[in-house]
C-alpha cells in the first residue's frame, strides 16, 4: 500500500493576524455595505435570481480575504484572493445587468463599477506580490 504524505505549506512570515488592517479587506467590506441597498431596490421577481447572486458574490469578497489572511499561509491566502477576484468579476457582470435591465441608473453603475475596479486592482496587485513570494520559496 502506498503511503500518502501531506506536505504542510510554509507559514507567511509575519503573517497577517488582523485582516481588518488590510486596505483591500476594508474596500471589500465597504462594497458589501454599498451594494446591499441596491439589492433592496430590486423587484420581488429578482429575489431568487440576481439579488441572491449579488448577495453571495459581494459577501464572498471580505469573507475570502479574512479567511485567507487568517490562515497564516501564503498559498492559502493566494487561493482565497483568487476566489475573491473571481467573485469581483461576477459582480462586474451583475452590475452591468442591473444597469441594462434599468434597475440602477448610469451614475450609480459608474460609481459602483469604479469602486469594484479599484478593489479588483488591489486584489490583483496583492496576488502578484504573493505569487512572487511563492516563486522565491520554490527556488530555495
């Protein structure tokens, strides 16, 4: 019988013990607070469709960052950032749908899309930093 060996990932040096100090987490949290009022304005017919999708996608942003940052491992943090980035892309499409279905006006769309774009850029930059650190670790 083949022996299965699990390799524990290396911890993040000076790992983030308080995710609330991360600017990217704060921006994600604010996106939740900003998008929830839009959900409340949707017609009842969208409660089980677009509203639920927005709710799940937007709340996953700060949740994934908090979970990944709190793990203490670069690779785990990186993976959770990719989940948050993917959810941000989902929100991008959902915001376009809200605009095109006339559930929000163009100004609201532009403001929320701008905030979302800033979040995506920050997450992506953090992912690149972690990616470089992980590559350096591999080379050791």
